[in-house]
């Protein structure tokens, strides 16, 4: 048997009301609390709630967070964090807020700029040599699973290139996953973040780095997605569905921490870098077509996932089951998002294909290399063309 390693240094609390434990979590680290929040919360009751949960603390809010975090906003936030004399950072919001906070932490403590630390083909990222501040993550969406990962996905504000800071130092010291915070998410946001959570579970399962630990998290996450995503979209107050999607998201984060993502993320990340498409949407527009292109590679696992969605497929051959999966996902994504999503709707054009291909190969080659079928640049170009 091969050697398999499991590592997750974060304590993760998942459940209704866990946000109320924030005072006890923050207390050991100090009184100067730097809070990174989604811009959406700049004038939201949640901001006042956070202040109320931290009596006796000096709280500094930073809300310059964009859906695809920009390096200039991160660097600005790092300067404010450093000048404030922060002793602990609390990240509250979607994956963008948590990823922004992770990058702010690195720059505030180690200097330079955020882009210096991003991994890109042929370039060596700046080394992190100084200790980081303790980071507490509080997700308000069920999507990226950033509360359980070593990743911080950022976009260079000058070139619009997108890449990832990868370091075990990015793990939060504590994550409070409170599904009550996701109730106010609009249907479309619930759908797109949910698709991202599913993608983490699915891609980590089919990828070549999958192992018994990641597969356990992946399959349970997929099961929860199937059981809850439509209900969460149809009725945002369905707390059971919200709880299951919160767990799905965290399981997806744990999955990709150990076996990473594959081709849909390689394309999706590059697409959102070029067009600023929302991350979940950038995955939805390419995943069904990626599966069609991949088959018959990975057929066994594609068939297994298809049966999870539609148990009636059990009477079919493994090949028929696997080939049914793209349409199953296409129809589901359209149903929960309320529309058929395409790359063109996110501003993608024929002329932009080379830029997406180049970014995928330069900044996300690892995703491509872990896929059951590894594309050439020509194949990737044609695959993206089919997604327009």
C-alpha cells in the first residue's frame, strides 16, 4: 500500500451559533483585532455584531475585498494591518474575504507585495521567513472551503493574471463555520458558491492525487451537495440544507488541501482572471464539457458519481453511467442558477481564448496535470471554444 498523509492544523467548528464563541477564540491572542470583511458587510448589521462580540478589544475593519481579490487591495490592507499593530486577524465573508485576509497576513508580517508570494510556472515565489499572525476564519458562504485550506487565490491588479499563494502557514488557527450566516445569501450566490463546493469535492475525487483520506471527504461532500443544494436555492431559510452545504464546503476544502483540483479549476481560474467571472460560474460553464472531453478516461469514478445523482442508472453499463454525468450536471447547474450559463455570458470571446489558455498553462498547470486526461494547448483551446 502507498503511503498516504493527512494534515490539517486548523481547528474547525461547524454548526449553528458557533460565531458566538468568537470572544473566547480571540481572547488568547490579544486585543488589537484586524477584521477583514466582504465589502457587502461594510454597512451590515453583522459588522456591529462582530464589534459587540469583542468588548474590550480595539477592532479595525478592512472591507476592500473584491470577488477576485486584487493585489493592490491586499497590499493596502497589509499596510493598514501593520500600522494598526494587529495581534490577530479575523476574516469574515466568502472565500474572497478569507483569501484576502490570508494574503494580508503574509504581506503585513513578511513585507513585499502579495504577487511576490504567488506561484507561477518558471518563477520562484518569495519565501515566508517571519511568523504570521493568528488568523480566524468565519465563512459566510458555502463554496470555497478556504477556512480549511492552505490556499489564497489572488489576481494581479496590473496584468489581471490570477494565481495562488500556497503555504501551510495559510491554515487558520480556528475556523467558525456557522450556517446561520449563510441564510441571507441570494439564490444565485447560493448556487454558484455551491457549485464551487461541489467542484472541490468532485475534482479532488477524480484527480490523480486522490487518496483514501481525500476520497472520504470528497464522497461525503458530494452526497451532501446532492441532498441539499436545490433545497438551499429554493428556500434560503431551510436550515438543514444550509447546514449540509456548510459542511459540504468545508469537506471540499479539506479534500483539495490533500489532493487539489483538476482541469475545471485550471480553466475556471484562468477564465475569471481574464474576464472577472465569478468563480463558481467559471467552473459551471466548463465542467460538463470537460467531462465529455475527458471520457473514457476516469470512467469508473465518473460513473460512480453519476449513480450518486441518479440511482436508477445502476441498471446501465458503467460506460452509459459515466456518459450520463455531463448532462446531469448541465441540467442541475442550469436549474439552480436559474439560467443556462456560458462563457460568453461572462464576457468571453474567441479573441480571449489564447489569454485563458496561456494563463491556465502558466499559473494553473498543476490543475491540468492532475486531471485524468491531460490536455495539450491545442486541445485546451478547442475545449474552451466549445464552452463559449
